[in-house]
């Protein structure tokens, strides 16, 4: 029975974080999960209170019926609000902003949200925009579209003998963990724990392989002189390839392995017959966003973060949230990230 239910659920899920398997992974991390006809919501307890908040990310386009379903779930589970970020593209434009395609009526969607107890949300969970690479283009046309320095770096890595391979072994994943720890210590940013990453890999790769299913999560690595110097986790969902996680070593940085692994990830997606490569978010002004932009992707803008307010306690919560995040940012400057 669960197999049929899972299959039906996954057909509707338009993003890997709405997959049945992702839900099982989140349950393994300790989250309570609620599934509905529109997708799955994680429930998060507010400390020292009987109340919770709901998180509904990358679900379908908001409608009155969807919001009504969420309201009923909020009442049932004592949620003071549900924060949601629909996987609804509003604008798709090229990197030079010379061509803009309007995908959805933003004003109409916002009107629906505001008329049904929704307000613009607090801190976003997913970036409100991302990059998409069209995998249906030929390799020749894709290479032509890249920044000239990116093409040069790809060829340099190839000349130096960098090799990109898929390796889903335990040893390769342990190396991914090692390089992730190194990357976090080097760059000083906070990321999910090692336990989180291991549970993710267990659920989205190992358990699926054991069940005879094609895994969502795959691992690519860059090797140079017999040493793994870069590792990426890729997700495959429907006709999309995603790049959620990556890590690298400071050794041999001059051989441009990161440029080559991006190119080989593109070729990997094409070989699987996928249509779009989602680079998992963009943050203007950040160095890695500049790296992604050098592959001439389309910029995709989403509807953003919205909160469905279901209790008067929402507004004190938002006040506390607005005070909490600046304190956490300040704290992060003095405390070394843990992994």
C-alpha cells in the first residue's frame, strides 16, 4: 500500500525536498512530518511552549484550496503559522537581463495570498532566485555561452589531467565528509551537521539502491594525481538535475577542478536525458554565485517566502525572530562553526 502511496505522492512532487524520500530523511533527523495532497510539511516545536511552526518548502502554486488545507493542518497541530516558499517561477531571464519571460502572474498570486491570511515571510529557507542551465542545448552551444575564462579553466583542468568520475562508495562519501569539514573550517560558514549529511545520503542513496530504486543523490568527485580534491552531491528529480552540496580541498587549486566538475556535471545530466540543471540558489555579491554565473545560466525568480498566519502569537514570534538573527550573525563571528 505504501509503495502505491509513495509513487502517487512523488509524481506530484516537483522538487526533491518534496519527495517522499526527503520526508523520510527529515523524519530520521527528528522532525515531525505531515503529508497532504499538496505536499509535506515539517513541524518544529517552539521551545518552552506547546506550540509549533510549520515549514512547507517548494510546494505547488498557492491556491485558495491549498491555503484552506494548510489552515486546517495548522489548527490540528497547534501551529501559530506555516512558512512556505512555493516552487513557482515568476520570471525567467538571461544573465545579461536582455530577455525576460514572465511565467506566472505575480500580482494575482500575491492577491490570493493576502486575501487568505498570508503575509510576506521572515528569513527565507531557499534563496528567492536560482540559476537554471538548459541541458537540451548541444555541448558546443553550451561551451560557447560560457565566460571565456571559464572555457579556458575547463581546458586547463583537462590538460593537467584532472578526472571527474561518479563514485557512490562509502569511501568516496567519507572523503566528501572530510572535504566538507575542511571547507567549513576554511570559509567559516555554518552548515548542517555531519549526522545530517550522513542521514541524507543513507536515505536518498543507500536505502533507495537497496530497494532496487534509482537513487536521488549521486556523488561526483574530481581526482588529481590519485587524490580526490573536489566532491559534489547531485540530486536527480524528474527531468531536473540539482547541485545542493559541494566541497573542495585547498590542495592543487591551480588545476581548476571546480570548473571541470561543473562542466562534467552538465554532461552527466545531458547523458541521463535530463532537461534542466538547477544550481540551488543565487546570492548576488557572493563569490560562488559569480562562479555559477560564469556558465551563462538563466536567472529564475520565485514567489518568495510567505507566512500563513493562524494565531495572534505569530506577531510576537516575528518580533523575537527579528532580534534573534542579528544576534546569531554576531555570535557566528566569534564562534568557530561546528560540523
